[in-house]
């Protein structure tokens, strides 16, 4: 199912961290975000998509990944005492899948490196969601034009632009580490603000 990060005391909720298409659960950003979620009181899980684990190609739609995410949420709900507060976090492909599931469930979500090269793409993936949303994008992300974000997010969406590309990489390892630390702090801030 993935790796669960437990908080030090009774969980305030559940945080599910969905990776990108080629960005597995052991990437530093995914680990750091799950650890931060646990540090601010959430029972956090990070996982891989089934196609990634099986070593096969991803299908042309996101239906299999939507099923994967629903299964992870279902497993966590079944194994947790208190499931009144669930936050979905997704990176790239994960942001698309999280948005699809959040549209059904109403769970708040944090989208890392959303995919939005143009307004049509933004509308297809994110415009129908009516739930608390935080979007964190890199200022040099070839898969997300920050101007598209600024022009299309609704007033209730929180938007943060961080230095870096689609993986928040900078010009050096030091810059990349700093960018990931900034993203992680932002995620922690929003998760903490959504606590019951």
C-alpha cells in the first residue's frame, strides 16, 4: 500500500501524498512532504501507482490512478480510528488524480507542480473542484505556465510560486534542496492551518 508516517500523538487527520508519473514515493520531495504532514499531526501515507510498481507503462487516462488513490484512502479509513479530516496532496500526475477524487469527496488538497501549460489544460484538470486548494508551482516549470495559474485560479485558491522547475530543482543541488525545503514548509503551514 505504501509507507505510513505516524504523528507523535493522536492524529488530527489523514494526509495522502500521491506522486507524479515518473516520480516515485521515495523521491526526496515526496518523503519530505509525508514527514512534514506527520510532524504537524497527520497520519500520512506515500505510495506508488500500481503501474509504477509493476514496471509497466501508464495508460492514456487517469482512471487506474483514480482507482489506486481511492483504494489507498479506503485502506487508511478502514485502519484509522478517526477519519473526519482527510487532505489529499498530489505532485504533477498526482495533482490531476487528487483533483479528480477531491471533486467527488470534497477533501481539501495541495497540488504540487500542477500540470497547466494552457487555460484549456487548467480547466480540464482543476476548474471543477470546489474545495480548499493550495497550488505550489515552480517558476521555471515547463509543464505549468505560472501566468496560466494566475489567470485561472479562483479567489479561494492559495497559490505559491517557488523557485525551480517541475521537480523544484534549481541551478545547483543546494538550490534544489532549499526549494524542496521551502515547499515542505509551505505544505506544513497549510496542513497545520487546516487542523480541526
